C-alpha cells in the first residue's frame, strides 16, 4: 500500500511542477546562464591572452642598441621616446616603460649598464606583458655575462656554477584542467539550486495556499508523503544537473583551448563520473530544502532560508583554492568537500577510486534520512499545518 501511495504522491508533485511554467523556467534557466557566462569568460581570457602575446609594445627611454635589438628579435615592439616616461606611468598615460642607462662616450664601454622596468602593479592588465619583458631582460643579462666572461678566456660556467633545468610532467589534459577550477563549484551549485523553487512550493507554498491540510486528510503517512515529495524534487534536480552537464560538454568542445597550448577533453566517461558524484549532493539538497520549507511560514521565507544552502558548496571550494595541495582520504567522507576533490580530478583526466562513490553515498544517506525524518515529524504538528 505504501508503494502505491508513494507513487501517487510522486506523480502528483511531478504534474504540479510541470504545470508551473514559471518555476520550470527558474529551475532550468540558471544552468544555461552559468554555463554561458563561464564559456564567455573563458573565451575572452583566451582572446586577451593571444592578443597580449602577439602585440606587446613597450616605451623605451635611453640608448642601448643591443638590448633594444634583443627585444625586437623576441617580437617586442619598442617605441623610443625622448622624455623620461616615469611621470606618464604614474599618471596612467603609459602602462609600463623601460628606462635605459646611457653612459657617456668617455666611459668604459664594458661598464655595467642598468635598465629600469617601470609599471603600476595595481593594474592587472600589465602583469602578463611585464612578466614576458622581465624574463627577456634576465635572459639578455645572462647571455651578455656569459659573452663577457668568454671574451676573457674563461669558462661561462664560472658565473653559472649550477645549471637549472625544469621538467614539467603534467599532461596537456592536466594543464587544461587548471583553467576549469571553477567548474566544480558551478556543478555543485546546480545540484544545490535545482529543486529550490519546487521544494519551497511543495511545502511552504502548499501551506500558504491552504492545500496542505487537504492533502494530510488522506490516509497517507507523513514519511510516505515526505518521501514522495523528496523523490519528485530529486528527479527535477537531476534533470537540471544533466542539462548543466550537457551544456558544459558542448561549451568545452567548442572553446579554442588549443590556441593557448592546452587540451581539455572531458569525455562521456568523465561526465558520467561527475553525474554519479553529484547524485548524493542532489539527495542532500532535496531533503534539506524540504525541511526548511516545512519550517518556513511562507513561500518567500522558504526561498530566503534555502538561499543560505548555496554557501555549502562555496566553503569546500575556497578551502581547495587556498590549499590546492591539501588532500586526505577523510575528505571523501565529507559532503561537498569530497565531491569538490573528485570533480577536480575528473576534469584533470584522473580516475577517482571506486570506493570514493561509496563514501559519497554512505555520508549522504544519514544526512538525507535525518532531514527527511525531521520534515516528516513536523508534518503532523498543528502549528506547522495551521501556522
């Protein structure tokens, strides 16, 4: 009997949700907006990076033909000026400039010369070009030092006793995953927000319309009633998550990551792993939203209280951002934090251990059951029904 009652409640809530066009738009449009803004931001970042790499111009004051020729050989456009550009950089008329020391004719031609790189560090747009110019200046300095030592019949190894090399063992997929650091937060927020409007309407909305009392008159137990509402909210949340994943896969397929030397290939296997990792989050979200909706006095109050649930996926995101190398096995047993770790690994092309998904479910089931039990207990209170 309880199975039939559960099915009837579930079908009733699904029909009500589908009929509410406004709630459907509020549920399925946010993933579209978030993925669109994400794709736009990544596309603009790639465009700006390509533009900065192709057209780097620097204002130079002074005379150092060898250094200017070195910069021009490395595709840096040097614009000589006759006046000191330091005041212009301070006023913001010039983003960055290079001031070269010009010794007199009577000075020793081998005398060390200086080069001052002037820029405003508070301007975020100058860090990329200034970093490339700074690297070229260091390379030029090392090359000239080696030539001066070699001209005296000495080995250049005297000024560089330690030869430093770097070996990057990261694959193109792992390097490309670094640019997707915000995607786990986007997916977790979709899982938390998917059924927010529906859960509020199933609980506080029915109280406000005075239809909850008529529903409780039927011979249906409170746990069965709450379970049916939760199953409907879960189905709608998974539909929102699936839409978000499909849109994200399309965006990642068409974004030109190859223009900046990166490769992002999130295949069907990784998407399936992401979906399986988000299912426990959807279960927790639906149960918490129903409990908050039952305790709310009105539909507006329910939406306000449920809005605080968005903070839950943000906490592990900032933990991983501030401590990217922090990882321990017990993280997988913490809801949201374990999903954040696994989603990041899937985007980097890494396969998580199978027991990680088991840990997600074992940690989500108690939270979900406790929230549903609390909501079902409140359903029979006269204060909740009649306000």
